């Protein structure tokens, strides 16, 4: 008998599942007999517990398991027979009027939607590019020098200047009242490196050791702490110590300390260039992939299964809780996290996944073995022992699945860029780095 499927609304469907009551009973009895061989109960030897005692103690849970298994199997069989692509888990509810000797249930579920993709020739996508120039190499070498810098105390007669490490006591008040995070003693920061708000940074320049100063500071409206965002505070700062930084000279000893055996500047710059070009390549790919994915979402028409959005929202909520735990937040499992804040992003992820999946299937954009190998080799080159990193990837299915997803996204990106209206844009090195930060 053909499976009858009722269309309820858009992607929602319903069908009736019927299972013989005798089949349920027989399976329950079989599982209880198996259980009686290992279950322990006071007053009985192992394996000698009467079936009636086992049934009294475990009958309800075994009945529930069997019902789930049988109904699940019947749903899978019926869905396969009806050639349905089921999205998410079905909702099972008992149904009255079952044939004698049977049990009936309604299974309500969603199916995957039809994805209608517009002609990619009518889609516009911005494709960025970036080159590593000498200025980018100079900037990176300067960063390497700062990572190995030292500080020496300035004479008391000299004021604090950009690049100095200032150690201060400070206290801020809003309307005469202190606020959380507004007071510290022996606080050290490097002037001009963005560790403090610009107004604060400017206020301490020129101060000498032992000098105190008061000044107003306007917190930005988008400041991280909502308690002070957009408000004006009055700060009292006392300079305790000023240290001038000393950057190492880029000489043979410095270069060898970075792992360049020759100690030659040309070899150092060549190594920096190679690493920067690898980083630029990945960032450009990421930027272009994002532009392609945005374009695909706009170029597709489909209904999004609510069940898949709900599942994705649950995953995002669970990830947020795990993040709270990693940050040491107490009772993170019970922290109030409104799931609706994840709804738009969850829906976009599901929508994009369906569109990409359809495009991959239609255009045969699956990851090929040689692509996976090449990607892992490229990833491993930034490590000291590339061969070990490659083995680390190849030995784990989950890691390989992540690599496969990246390669597939790259295939999709190249496919779309080869057919869409591409607008090329060249980015400066700093612009690319800052936009990807």
C-alpha cells in the first residue's frame, strides 16, 4: 500500500505510521529477557531475577525504547518509499482509530526545499586582491623588533613620550562617583599603541614622574562597558614611572635569533615576504569567499525549514554557553541566553548551506583528493615540522571534514567568480589586515 503524505503548509508534511501491537509486545519481552541475565536485585543471584521483577522495574523504560525504535524504523521506511528528503526530526503524536491489534501515530515533519538559483551571469561580486610590498615587510620587521624590545627608566626630568611605558595610578569618577574598572594602582601601558582611549593617551604625554593631573574623558557611545558608554568621566592620574623603549638593531645576531641561519637581512626579508604572502592569500580568499556567499544568498529563492533553523539556533546557544564556561563564568549552564538573538544568523547559515549544497551537487564541485592533499600541504608549511602536521590532519576524520568543507567553499567561490559579474578591487596591505582583524 502506497504511503499517504499530507501537505500541511509550505515544507510541512504529515503521514500516519502504524505498527502492530503484538510486534511491540514481543520486542519488549525479548529485551526484558536479555536484561534479566545481567540485572542485579536484592535477594536474587545474578541472572536469576524473575522476569516479573525485571518488568516491574524496567518495563516502562524498555517499552519507551522499543516504541521509539519501531516508530523510527517505520518512519524511515515510509519516507524512503515516498522518496522524501526529510529535514530535521519528525514530531510524533499518538492517533486514535488505529486498526485492531495496531497502534497508530501521526508524524509531522518538514522536507528539504527546492532551491531556485538565478543565472549567475546577472550577479555582481567584488573580488579583492593585495600585494605584499616592501612597506609591509618593513612594518613586519618593526613588529618583530617590538616583540623583543626592552625598557629602561627615563631620567626624572624628562616627560613621557610616545613609545614610552608609563606606570600610573588613576581614578575616574562620573558625577563624583567611582565606577567599576575606573581605578588602578601601578598600571603600566605603552603610550601611542592604542591600549588606552586616545583622550587618556594624550593626557599623560609630557607628564613627569611624581606629577598628578586631572582631565575630563568622554567615553565613546559604543564603549564595551554599558555602565559608562557615552558618559563623561573626570580622571585623576599620578605618574609613578616612565621607561623608554629600546628596539634591537636588525643585525646578524637579531636575525639568527629569529631562526634565519645565515643572519643575512635579505634572507630575513625573503622569509617575512613568504609568510606574509601566505597570510595575504588566506585573507584574500576569505574576503572573496564572503562576497560570493553573500551574492549566492541574494541570488537564490527557497523556503527555509524551521526545524533546521531551530537546530542551528540550539547549536549556537550551546556554543555560547561553552564560551561562557571557558571564560570562567559561574553557573554558565543556567545563564539567561535569549535564543532569538541567534535566529537571524542561524537562518542565514541554514539558507546558505542549502544553496551551497545545491550548487555543489548541480555543478559537481565536491572536493577532490588531490585538492585535499594540496590544502593540507599548504597549511602545514607554516609549522616547524610540516610532515607531522600533515599526519595530524590525515589521522582524524573530523579534521579532514573541516578541510573538505574549506576546499568545497573554495570550489564554489571559484565557480561563481568564473560566471558572475566581477568587480576587481585592489587593497593596500594595511587595509586588508585591518579589515580582517
